[in-house]
C-alpha cells in the first residue's frame, strides 16, 4: 500500500511512519487492488488527531480519531477503517449472491 504521511505540529518520526505502514498493510487483503492512503497526524493542545483517507479501486474511506496518545489514536482510526472495509466487502458479496 502506498502511504503518504503528513505531520502537523508534531516532529516527523520514522517510527510512526513504519507503525502506520505495518497497520495499513494489513488492509491489502481486504482490497481488490493495491490502495493508497493519505494520513495526517497533528497535535492540538493536549490531544493528538489522526485522519486517514484510504483510496482503493472502487472505494474511498475516511476516518478521524483523537486521543491523548498518538499511537492509541492511530489504533482507533485503523480500527474504524477496518470496520468500514469489512462492511463494504460484505455488502459487495451480498450483492453478488
């Protein structure tokens, strides 16, 4: 999966980029073709916000979560994306049946 990460009000971190890449690479099996993701990581006062835009073959998924810890916010946002991907896949399989 192609990944584009933008840091706003946060120092750029290779650790967070690799963490995101590992989390988002799991979604390749739920997509029909290789997708791309635009991720924005930003800090506002005491909270960290993660926004994920996932683009696939016939798919556009958006998730936004905030938390005190950036990795927890990433986990919450990727869980939301996973739920949307599973729902979309089940919907397409039900339509084919």
